[in-house]
């Protein structure tokens, strides 16, 4: 295999990796939104002691923190793969992906992945506040 073929294969893998990271972020966001809705409905509809409700909220907060970190990790991996794809495009003098998408987000730029992490973090913070209010109110 010559270098061009290797770089094209690596370019294809980088594109596939970027798509996979985007899918992982969407899946993580949907999972946490579903969990949040289910726990909120559970907390409102089931008669359990306030301290148990507070512990459930703390657990939801913990899961939210983990998922926020997971989304940020996916964003970092996506940025690394996109940077590598740009390097290969420059080396081969092609512009397949970046011609369609003028600027592929680098890992520090605001993106849908950053917004997903923000949404998860905001909901997690809401569970932390709820846990505090429930614990203080009981």
C-alpha cells in the first residue's frame, strides 16, 4: 500500500469516528433526558419519605455529572479526529469534508456537543438544588 492509500483509509476512519462521536453525544443526551423525566415523574407521583427523595435527587445529580464528563470526552475525541482529517486533507491536497462543512468545529469551539453538556449539567444542577431543598424542608 502506498502512503496515499493509507492516508485515505485513515481519513475514512476519522470521518466514521466523528460521526460515531456525534451519535454517542446524542444518545447520552437522550438517555439523561429520559432518566430525568422518569425520576421527576417518580418523585412527584410516589409517596416516599423526603430524605429518600433527596437521595434519589443526589443520585440523579451524580449520574448527570458523569454524563456531562462523558459528553465532554466525546467532544474532545471528535475534535482530535476532525483535526486529523484536516491534516490529511492538507497533505493530500483534497477537500472532501471541509468543502461541504467550511469549518469543522475544533474541540474548544462552541458546538452541539458543548450545548448537550450544558443541558445535562443544568438538569443535574437542578437535581442538586432539589435535593438540597427537599433535605432542608424535611
